[in-house]
């Protein structure tokens, strides 16, 4: 049986706005917007992976708050797990993304979300009155 790839994503919220990041690669995803994050390394906890990814991609320290939903299917072989998060140190910089954007609740659908992230945004939107 093929191992399932676990991808973790951060819904970083600050001042009532949600951080979104525009992917640079691979080509078929470039330009799409996502919750920042990435693959969990072997032997690494999901939470440690997400804190690490936020450091690598955004140069920030985050504190994870609560899980958003369960396992979100990305493909036959990959699933996405999401946490809300708060900034503890630093201001996000796009070290690996094309751009970053802070979205107010009313702006949540102004970006072209990756298809795998969209259902997660729907749950976040239901939590945050516009
Ligand atoms: N992915 C989808 N939504 C997300 C994230 C962080 C990642 N919010 C997908 C894109 C890649 C795979 O998961 O196909 C691994 O992500 P990364 O390690 O390239 O960021
Ligand atoms: Mg990533």
C-alpha cells in the first residue's frame, strides 16, 4: 500500500484578516492561492511540521490554535490538515511564494484558491462573520 502524504496548512489570522499565499510552483499550481504550509517530514509531528513550514516559507514564528475540520483530500495520495495560527514573531515575507495577501472576511473569495483549499476556506468563512 502506498503511504499517504500528509500536508499541513496554516490559517494565520491577525487583526481579523486571513493570510493567503500565492504559489510559485509547480507550473500547474503557480498563481493559485493557498494556506501556507507543506509536507510533514518522516518522524515529524504534524504540528512541528507546520511551525517549521511557516518559518521556512514566511520567516515567522506561529502558535497553532485549533484544527479546522479533519482530513481534507488533496488527491489520491495526499491529504491536508489545517490549523488556525497566530503570529508570535515576525511579519510574513514571501520567501517561497509569488505574493502574500491579508484577506478580510469580505475578501475571502477575491483570490483564486487552489481547489484543495477551497472547502477549508468555506469552513473558515462560516466562522468569520463578513
Ligand atoms: N498543497 C495544497 N494546499 C496547501 C498546501 C500547503 C499544499 N494549502 C499541496 C501542494 C503540493 C503539496 O500539497 O502539491 C505539497 O505542498 P508543498 O510542500 O509543495 O507546499
Ligand atoms: Mg509549501
